[in-house]
């Protein structure tokens, strides 16, 4: 596979990470491949204090970019990875990417909600459930005048949103939202339904400033008002709301895509014992509760709930109502031909 410039840069960074000056330094370092702003620094500091291992993070912007690097390098230079259940399923099918997590290295697995163990198949042999949530619409409630209750608000927007929308640079996420507006399954393999969804995205194109992941810091385009609306995740909305009371988040009435992230250890890791210890560390119930509240997402750790505030557990942005969950789906792995249709369709619109 030929690497893109971004992947080449990341590969070089990985090489720099895994070529320390002293062997002792290498033995005391873990590399975590993660979304940006998706692990509290205080948790990493606490793990360093307890174990002596410093956790360094490298970041990805989309699942596609993450997967491209993982498949092309087999995870060399990475110890831990956080990613979607969908991508982890694919890693297991490819074999040789994720290491199995021995039960005796993960005693805190007993705190994971059994539903996640029962419904995730082989994924929980190779990784630990981390956080879960929803895909929805993040917007400025002071700048968007029409009600945001349907996916139509994103795909048939008011005129003032021309060039004021950002969409995720992810074929499955963006196509999911369009399919949901049409009341189709986000896992459809029907060429007719995929084509109809592509028409929805194409019609929306004049309103879209860019296809990428929005910044989540105080300089975010949603905070300064240059962008009024974006497709995003509930955890992102919670982070942005800390910087501005004008940020709102909606899970449309048609239902949504549910997401679940897992954390695993790379088979190529030379620090597996420490990596397993980190996974066990973040699943200590009180710590899992802290992570859930800090990142504004629902925890898969059932025992953590008693350490959470009522404000967190009763927040519908984090724990959506049952009627929404009943109309929502997780992404499934698609047959190659259908996946190619999604990718090609989206690329032709977003580039």
C-alpha cells in the first residue's frame, strides 16, 4: 500500500518515538494512538506515578486515517490504541494486529457492563469497551434560527448556513446521517438507497465549508461563530459547551448512529504487560467515572455509575432516551462492494 503524506509523517513520528536514546527510557514509555483530547492528562499523570510508565499520545483525525496507518505498519511503534468497535472487528478479521487481553491481566473487566461483553463478540477478547454515545448535530443555538429536531436541519438547511457547516471527513458517518434522514438503515447495501443518500449530500454541498473534524478548543470555529453547525459526536458537544453556553446538541428524531470505542493492545507492542496494566488502571470504577465525566460520554463501566454525579447520568446528551436508542443502530462491517460504493460516493462529493 502506498502511504499518503499524512501517513508518512505519522510513520516518521512513530520511528522517532521508538528510537529513544537509552533503553531504560524506552522500557518506561507507552505510545497511545488516540483521538485528540480523548484521554484526560491527569489520568496519564496518575498512571505514570503508579507505574513509572509515561504514556505518550499520537493522534488521528478520522477512523479511515487511523486504519490506513495501522494496516500499513501493523501497529509497529504503537502500544495502545483507542478506536471504534467497527474498526476493531476488522482488525481481528485481519489477524496479527491486536493482542488478546489475558483475564488475569484485566481483573477490572468484572466492572464492565455485561451487555457490552455479551453483545460485542470476539472484540472483548482483544480489547476493553471504553465509552459510547451518539452521532448528532452540534450547532450554535443563537445563530441557527430554525428548530434542529430532524436530520433535515443539516441537509436542508436555512439559507443563512451557506458555507457555515462542517461535515465529518468520514464516509460512513456522513452517509449514515443522510440515510437516517431518508429512514434507511445506516448499514444498507442497497445501491438505490446509497445513491439516494449521495444525492442528499450533493444537494447539501453549497452549505458545507469543509469535510473534516472540527476543533474542540476555545478557538473552535463553532466558538468564534465562523461555523454555525457541524455533524459531530455527543462528547464533542459536551467539551464545546464548556467554552460557550451557545453550543447545543441534537439527536434527530429519526434516530442516529450509535458509537462505541474500545481500547486494545497492539500485537507488535514490546510493552504488553504495561499496556494491559493501563487498561486495567482506567477501568478502576472511580477512575472510569472521572474519565466519563471529563470526556462527556457514557461509560461502559457499570460500577463507575455510583461515582458519577446525577447531572452526568441524567443528561440526555450523554445517556439518550430509550425511544431514541430504539431507533438507532451501530455500524456493521459491510461487504467489500457496498463499502466501495460508500467510499467512492463520498469521495466524489467531498473532494
